[in-house]
């Protein structure tokens, strides 16, 4: 029987609120309240934003998208005095890999976890639970136990972790009946860098650099997420010009990645012409970014308190020229995509993600919006300057590769408009504010090109990071890729995979 919807505020009030956690509340709860939250997730009332651990505590970030029309966010924390906690994934599958990761990193045991195999731990670390209260002997390093397959005429195809191209490592185990995929199982974690361990004890400057390197194609988005979490913890606001420049960088990053993806999806359908033209436009964006901010990917340009580089007249001119050039060329490319029947034959009705699954997993970005979930962190919870800019979030219901292409196309158009608005209204003034030393906790939710990125940070009183957790949108998108490839042919996997373009590095931490 479905439970009645409850309020996140009521959940916080029934727990023990934690002082100094901004901008959303955090409360310590008991196992009974934790199970209430799990029940609300399982019944679709709330959305899981994040799930992470500490040596003796597990934290869960929750979103009520429908609350008061503007959304409601909170964090609940459960002490694990005996090293155990009630599994969220036992009732809410999107938590499964996050709980396996908590077990790997901290040694906490999710009780009744449906899948107890290691996730990020490949038995190569030399220790078990390296971030836990005490480390144990390493896991055996035995071959990973893929799920068994049964049935006549089934065969398996193993792909990766090394791929035929300059891409990140990941293993894909296909079970197929002829050319039709019956099951796909992913094995990730090969790009694990130990980001959370490196963050502990780092200065804000060092930690900001680590955050930007979590996923290299989202340096700006991760930089903004970390900076905003730190600013929330210290209750500090960056100067207005810095906020607008951050948005400008974010839209440049979104443009470059969307154009690269559109071309790459077409290339995986053997339509190399689109790939070539989109590649040229992406290269123009990267060169313009270097003129504006001194680095093609805008690495280390966002810092806590503002931005490290201001935009000068030469950069402004380069951006105006870039916008005009893309507007002149992109429309023809869209027409070419829409009028190439052989290309649409590959993308239309391929890799369909149902709206129900998109909602259940809280899928963000083009993955969610291509399947009817309109969530956009620029609007909810929102931040300056997006609250004063005119733009739309495109949404489609079809959920196929074609829908994910069209979401990107429409977002390119919206980003061009946003860049024009930002340039026209960019305020004058300083671009940095000092971050005072002091303890505090902060969280941020930022819209990267893939979807919403969560950053949670705890600071000590000396200007260093005690703990930081970064959650990539790919955590909730990778499992959905396994779902959408079922009943498609093996040859369509590259199309489905590229239409998701999940991050290995961002996921693997």
C-alpha cells in the first residue's frame, strides 16, 4: 500500500537539526526516521539527490520537486554506531551503487543491500575501506562476479575496460540473443582517483583544483559547485560580476560539450559529416575560451569567493564573434540532421528511456529532459544570475536517442541566447571576495552540461576541508543506460552510450 506524502520540513523537525549547515537544513535522525525517508523515496514522493558516508555516519540528500511549487531540499544523517545502516537500495534501486561505494570506502554495511559486491574497490588499493574508522586487509582481487545468465541461444560479449579510442576505461558485459541485447551489465571504477581522500585536509585552493578535476569536461560546473558549497558554509557571497562570469563560463562549457556530443552521436551512426562540422564549432568555442580566460577548458578559473580571471575587451569581442559564427552555421547543421533519413532511422525509437524510470532515478540533464523530467538546477533551486535571465528548459517525452539529440540542439540555442544576455548586462566591479576562516558546512546544486552536480563540504576553523563529497549526474544515468539498451541490437549500443555520454571519471571519484 502506497504511503501518504510527507514534508521534508517535518522530517527535519522530527530529527535533531544541525547548526551551521547552509543553505538547506541538515538533521541527525534515528533509524526509524531514516526508514520513513526510504519509504517516501520508494513511493516516488521524493527524489534522491545524494548518498554518501563518513567513518561512522551516512548522509542522504533529498529533494521534493513539488513542494510549494519551488522545491525543497534537505540532508539527513544517520549515526552508524555499529557500522551498519538500513539499506536505501532495498526499496529504492537508484541508491544501489552509492551504497556499494559507501561500503567500499568507509566499511559501513547497508543492511539488506540487494547486491553486496564491491563497486569501486577492485582489490587493488592495498587496504579495505581506506576512508573508514579503521582499515582492513584488502579484498582478494578475485575476478568480478557478473550476474549469471540463463536461457537458450544466449552468448556474452565483453567490451573494455580498454576501448578502441581515446576514452576513459569501463567494462560492458553484454548478454545477447543473436544481435538483440538481453542484458547489459556495467563494471566501473577503473578511473578512481581517491578524490574524497585527497580532499580531506586540503586547503581551499587545493580542494578547488581537485574539484575541477573530478570530471575534466565539467571543470567549470564542478568549480562552481565546490565554490558555492564553500561560500554557503562561510555565508559569503561572491561579487555580482563574478556570479555573472561564472554563468558565462558555464554556458560556454555547455555549448562546447553539446556540440561535441551531437557530432559524436551522428558519427556513431556513420554520418561523419555532422561530426566534422560540429567538431569545428566546438574547437572555435575552446579557442574563444582561451582568449577570454587563458585556458581552453577554463581550468581553475572558478575559485571560492569568485573567479580567478576577469573578462577583458578582447574576450568580449571574441565571444560576440563566436556567437555570430555559431548562429550562422548551426541552423544548417540542424536542418541537415533533421532531413537525413538514414541518420534518423538509427536515432528515432532507439534506446528509449521511459519517463517513469527517468523520474525514479532523478535523471538530470538531457537524459531526464529527453524523457519528460524537466528538472534544471539553474531554475530549481536556482541561482544568480539565472533568476534574472530569459531562457527555457526544453523537454521531450519520446526518451529515445533522437530526443536526447534534440534536447542538446535546443539547449545550444538557449545557451547562445544566455551568452548574449550575459554580455549585454554584465555588471562592473570586483571578481573576488575574501573567504573568512571558520568552521561550517555547505551544499550546492549546480547544472552542468550532463545534469545536476551536488557538492557537500565541511570546513574546519583554519580554512581547510575536513570532508567533501561530489556527486556527478552520471551516478543516476549509468544504470539507466543498462535499461535502455535492452531489446536493441548490439550495433546500437554506441549510439545509446554516446547519447547518454556519462562520465567515467566523475562517477569513479
